[in-house]
């Protein structure tokens, strides 16, 4: 039985209700509240007025009170489309889109021709990717308002989003016959025509699309000529008119001979590929190189597709030209070629030979006037080369020579800092970056890199000070300003810095902030569903949809989620850890002073905001409340009762898709096995094995899973037990015991440091501490390439098993990694930091004569 309709409002109150709607639409929220109260004085049980008052209160930031009034109004008038619409708007404001769409559906039952509700429902359906429903909503809107061109376009877009390209073409054919007297150079009409061409192409009507393109271009109806020029050769290629397509691609290449994409498309038109080099590819690229002598792209592509003597000849010309022109990015340009060992060796020989010639020339009586700068940039390249090859000592010697030659070039200090960072000397790397900043204190890039190095060294407060040189002075803190600016790089680095110094609360806060900002980016797309249709930016709209669908696969988002999930796992594994992390920390005096300054700035900002609010109140207008951070220290984020559930919720967006993110599958297993979700853990391991079956991290978890299954399989249903048995048979064929599997994996990967550490962890899990210690000490063997991170992981594992040989292992790491300082005890490391700071204060890094081999920082006299 349908709900009964309440009695209508008296005429005076009915007029006031119309005023209330008008005031809400114009955001005169204070007046709207007063008008609602006037109506409710006379008719206290009017559901629509109560719902509208709740909606206004929710816009004023009183969400709970507003939602209660909305629900009350809905109960009083279940047959009112206004009450249901208002309820949907409140849910939409809370980003509860599924509930909002249900409310809109109820509202349309009582007023199926309401344009506002239909448009809101269509936008929600587009946001939720419910394209079938979107088609129906847009079709209803078009039937109600056929005189609006944007309603036709909106339905065509809905058809296209749902993959119904035939219907989209039919609709656009009819629309274009109705459009008359379009002014010249009309951007909206041009975008509509380009979208129509896209629809024709998707329907494989290439001939019709090409004919239409020619007609539109001749009539000058298309404004974006570059877009049209890219479409034409593609259509010609699909029509098998290869010669014409090649001619068009050559026009594009002549237009921009340094565009990689144009060369790729040209070669594809010939049936060639850069991934499969051939003599024909080389001939074509050589022809372009001779035709466009100033273009770098064809010459660089030739280095990719050539080998042996031909590569040596081309590489010599390319490399020496870059060195003579003093191009700082030359190494970055050539680094992808280093995947081929032969090409890397060839480039090394070319640069070394050129460097020797420059040294010989510098000793002659009439040196080349350009040789001093070319000489230093050659050293710069050689240093980067050896650093990337893992020869950190050789790279350090080269950078010292370059700095002795030219001590005023910031790039040299930055390159030396990068080399020291890779070698494990973060303290020296920070000192080098500080020296680079001293050379040019107004360079924002230098300042940012220097602050990043301080973060990686655990010096969070110093990094905040450096960031503060270029952030807003009236901000609460530099970190807060960078958070407001959505600086993902800062948030990730800051979170990892706090994680490194065991400030889990602030680290988790940073990672969750990244997750919130990515959610905001997704929500911000909501407005584009109507904006792009209204402004006819249709092709861009499709790009936005595809961009948003890939948004959560961004590397920064993935790293933030994995780090946050690992923190939640630590909270679960260590009861009481959250209480330790939320305890107040002693603050240094400079931090206290900065906090006082921040508090004063906050009070001043509050006063200014109060004055601005008073002025707004006079105009009787209000704005939506800004985001308020109610957990600045991360205490609420870390003080959760169910850390595993929190981690599972973070990983939920990845669970719905088959992806190739190994780290995500591994942490998914870690969460699932602790939640006793055995089949979920099995699925994660199966996915990880498909991606990389020899992964050391996967090997350890396979052992862990086999050891955990007997205790978790009890009480499982028959079907689940069968699935588990089949899955185990695929993961560990042969039914070998875990200890034997561990031994076999070590034999196959005995020279891989990460594999040795995984085997040691597995041995510890099996219960053999002596075997664990023995495995870890094999890392000090000559045949194993050890990096600082592997050494720290091994030290942590030795600490976990309470080994008495930690100092011995630390000394072995120092001998194997002589430039590294990460293995020093904390007292020695702090003393080293103080020594560097004192050295910089007294002499400056370029004048100091300290020659400590452990720091590998100060410049030694060169023999050149």
C-alpha cells in the first residue's frame, strides 16, 4: 500500500517553502534556517521542510544533526520526492554513493520527470560505472528535453561508455542533421565532430570516418588541427592505404622530429617494431637521422636497435657530442642501454678513452678552450656510470677529482651524494647535499633534494626546516602546507622517515593521508561528469575516465598502502605497541620554539578566519567547512582495536582485480594468514607465484604457509579442505618437507643475497637458530654481492635470534662495504654527524682536509 500524502501547506507557508528552496540553491544558508523555522512554527510536522532544514545543517558542518532531521522528515512524508532527493543529497555529501542512488530511485518513483533528480542520478551512475543505468537515465532526460543539444550528446556519451558504439553513431548522425548554422571556429562543435569521428572509428567505418574528416577539415569546422592530423594516418593505415599513411606520418615527424611516438607509429605502419630490431628499421632511422640532422630522437633510437661495431660507431658520435655540449642528462638518456652488458661496456670504453684524451690535452701547451667544462662533465658522466654499476669507490674517486677541478658546480655534489647514499653512507650524502644547497640557496629543486636526503637519514625536523624555506610562512607547519598542496613525494618520504626512526603513529598518519588524497582525487572526478558534457570536451572526458580507473595503481599509492598495511601487521604482532607509540616524546628546544611559533600562527589565522566569517555573515552567505585534521599526531590512526581489519580494508581495492603487483600480493598473504583466512592466503601465494616464482620473499612465505596450514585446517569444510590440498600441491609439488625445500632453494640461488636472507628467515621459522646464523654469515663471502639494505636486514634477523656474533657480522659488512656508515653503532654514527656539522661550520666541505675513509665525503687532492 503506497504511503499516504500529507496535507498541503497553507498558501503563506507554501510561498515560504519556495523561498527556502531558492535560498538553499543560492547558498544563503543562514536565511534558509530562519525560513525553515518560520514554516515549522506553523506546521511542525511538515516532512519536506524538516528534511530541507537537515540538508542545510549538513552543509553547515552539522552532519549528525542534519542527518537526524533528514530521516525524521522522510518518516513523516515517505511519498515526497523532495524528502527522498534530500536524503540522497546528504548521502552523496557523505560520499555514500550507493545509498544516495537508492534514494534517487525512490524519488523518481514519485516524480519520474524531475530533471534535477534525473541529472543527479545520472552523475552518480557515471561515478559508480553503472553504465546500463546511465543509458536509461540519459534517455529519459532526452525524451523530456529534446531541444537541448547537450542532452543528445550526453546520451551518445552514455552509449559509448557502455560500449554501445552503434547506438552512439545513430544518435550522433541524427543530431548532426539537426544542427544548423554553426559559426566558424566553434570549439564545442569541433569537439563534437572529433568525438563523432572516434565513434565511427570504433565502429570500424574507417572509410566514412576519413571522408568526414576531409570534409570537416576543408570546411574548417575542426579547430584542433593537430588532433585531426594524428587521426588521418591512423585511418589510412586501417584502410590498408599504407603509402598515404606513411606520407602523413612523415609530415608529423617533420612537424616534430623529436617525438618518439611519431617514429613508433611510422614503423608500425611499415609492420616494424623497435622491440624487434631489423635491418629495415635501421635503414629507416638512418634516413630520418640524415634528413633531420639536429634531431636527437632518431640517433638515440638507432642506439637501441643496433649492436656490435655499428653500435660502437653510432654511440661514439652520440656520446662525444653530448659531452662536448655539456648535457647533464646524458647519462639518464643512455642508462636504459645499460641493460645490455655489451653496450654498457662499449659506452664505458668510449667515455674512458675520451676522458684520457682530455687529460692528455690539458697538459699540452695549447689546450682547447672548451676542454675544461667538457672535462668536468666527462668526469660527471663517469662517476654516474661507475655508481650505477656498483663500483662506489671508483665513482667516489672520480667525483673527488671533479670537485677538486670545479668546486662550484652543485650537480657534482648532488651526484656524489647519490653515490654515497647507494654505498650506505647516508650521513656523508646529507653533508654533500648541504654543500650543494650552500652554493645556490635559492634553488627550489636543490632545497627539495637536500630535504629528501635529510628525511632518508631520519632527520625529520631538519628536513621540515628546509621545506619551510619555500612553503607558506603563515602555514601551521611546512609539512601541513605540503599536505594541503597534495605533495605525494613529501608525504611518502616523510612517512618512510618516521617509519625508519620507529615513529609508527606519524608514519601511519602520512600513509593514510596519501590514501585519503587519492580518494579525494577520485571524488573530484564527480563534477566532471556534468562539466565535460556541458563544455563538449568529450574526448578528454574519456581520458579522465580511463585515468581514474588506473588511479589506484599509481606506484606512490601502492607503496603507501603496503607500508600502512605492514604497520598494522606490526601492531597486531606486538600487543601494546600502539600504547608505546602514543606516549609523549621529549622535544628538543628548537622544536619547542617552532611549535610555539606554529601555535601563534595558528591563533593569528583563527582570528583572521573569524573576521572573514563575520564579514560573510553580514552578507548572509556561507561556504562549506574546510577539512579539519582532528588527528595531527596520528594517535587515533594507530590506536585501533582491529589493525588487521584496517589493513584488509586498505588492500580491498586490489583484491577485486588480477594484478601483477608482487608486494601487494605478499602483504595480502601476511594479513590473510593472521586473520586465519586460509583460502585467501592461498590465492595470494598463487598470484605471487605467477608473477615471480623465484622471489625470495615468496619462498619464505611458502615455508610459513606450509607450517601454518596444519593448525588452521582443523574444522574446515570438505570443499575448502579439497581446495587447500590442491593449492598446496601446486605451490609445493612433491610433498617435500619445508626444511628440504629450503635447502634446495639455497642451492639454486646461493649467490643472491636476498635469497640467502629469505632462506635464513625460513630456517628461523622452522626452528633452527644455528642454521639461521650460519646462512647469514655466508653473505660475507666474496661471490655474494651485498648492499647496505641486505646487511641491515641480516643484522635485524641476527638480533631477533639473539646472536652473540652481531659485532663480528657488522665488522664483516664494514670490510665488504668500506664506504658505508649504516653499520656503525648509534653512538659512533651520532659522533660522525656532529663531526660533519662542525667541519661544515668551520671550513666548508670544499676546504676541509679531513681524510677519513669511513665517511668518504671530503675531497682528496687529485693527481690530475
